[in-house]
């Protein structure tokens, strides 16, 4: 939780950059009330982007929202990581054990990938409402423009205006992302740890952190476009124009339609907005997470052996 608090400003900066569309050209999209085609609205020329780059975004938030603006959404983020981490590791431990017997012929890396992906999907579903609240709080402005005044207020408002489905906006992108993401994390972590321990002739706890950090970088880079799509879908709904980006936030519907709209307007680069700051955040967080996971697994293994 301490690490999560320290890196919270990076999370806010990342979310602001991910939500900020910067068109590279004007899309030729025709929309009508009866058409099922994209509902994307082009960015008006009179509304230039608010955020460009990590440091300018940091300075703008600090200047306009004071230092507390850099910790917006931290409470739901803490609840998210606690809930997600507990569900993920518990599911992963049971899945790896369950897959050992019926799928023992599969390569270990593939078993780690399957177990990690399924554990990530279960944990994402369980903790998703906290993820949505984290994004919305990080995206809202100060003063009279605030959408939500507290977590309880946000829960009540979303339930009343959007229904329970409102807590799961972008869930499809989240699950689609987390399966390969966590699969890559555990597969890369296990492979890197084995490689380093074989080369160095040791299996120290420091290797858990090193391999975990590398795993986070690889997995985050590979699945980042889906993370961006999830964020843009999470702020859709009746409060879309009330966030700090206001009318700069286009209307998006559906995972693949959102991906198509971003590509048409912003190009491939648009799917990777905020990647740099995301990697800066992902490496230490993943290192700490995998180190904690390995320590916990060793402790649980010791308890099992003691009971036997």
C-alpha cells in the first residue's frame, strides 16, 4: 500500500494522457441517428489538447489542482490493488496446482501463462468497480465541476443514473487485456527467474524483484492499447463531459469500435498514449508484487509441509 501511495501521481498522469485524444488527421466518418457506424466526434479546432508529455502534465495538474490533484482516486486504487492482489494470487495458486496433473505434458511456461491469465480474469471481474472509480476520480476536476464528492456518493450516483452495469463499463477491454497481461507477467517472471538463477547460481529473493520488474515491462507494453481503450470506455455515460477534459472526450462504444476510432483519428500512436509513464509505474509495482507473491507462496508452502 505504501508503494501504491508513492506512485499514485504517476497513475493520475497516465490516466489523463490516456484519456486525452490528439487527432493526427480528421477522420472521414459519417454518423446519423439511425446509423450503426461509429459515434466518434472529431476534436474541435478550438479545443487544443490539455496534456502533452509527462512533465508538462505534472506541472499543469500541480498548478491548476494543487498537489492533492496528483492523488485523486488513490483510495479506490488502494482498494482495487488489495482486492485484486488477494483474488489473483489465491486463484493462481489453486490453478497451478490443478493444472499440474491433467496438463503435466504442457510446457511449464504455457501452464504459467494459462494460470496467470485465468487468475487475472477472475481478479479483474471481482475488483473492476474499484478500477472504474479510480479512473473517474482521477479524471474529475476541482470545485463545482466535481462529478463525485466521495466514494459513497459516486456509488450512489452511478447506481441511480447508470444502473449496476455502469460499474462495469469497459469490462470487456479489461478482461481481454488482463488475460494476456497476467499470462505474460507470470510466464516472463518464471522464465527470467529460472534463467538468472541458473546463470548466477543462486535463487535469492532479489531475483524475484528483478524478474518481476522485467515481466511488468514486457506485459504492459504488449497489452497497453487495451488498457487505454478500457480507460476511455470507463468515463463514458451521462457524466462524460463533466470530467476535466470536458468536450475533448469523444463518445466511444464497444472495445473494437473504440480501437478502430482511435486508429482512424490518432493513428497507432494514439493507442500508446501514456505508455512511458505507465512503464515507469509498472516496473517497480510489478517487482514489488512478484516479490510479495514469491514470499507468500514460500510461506504457504511451508505451512502445507508443516501440516503434512
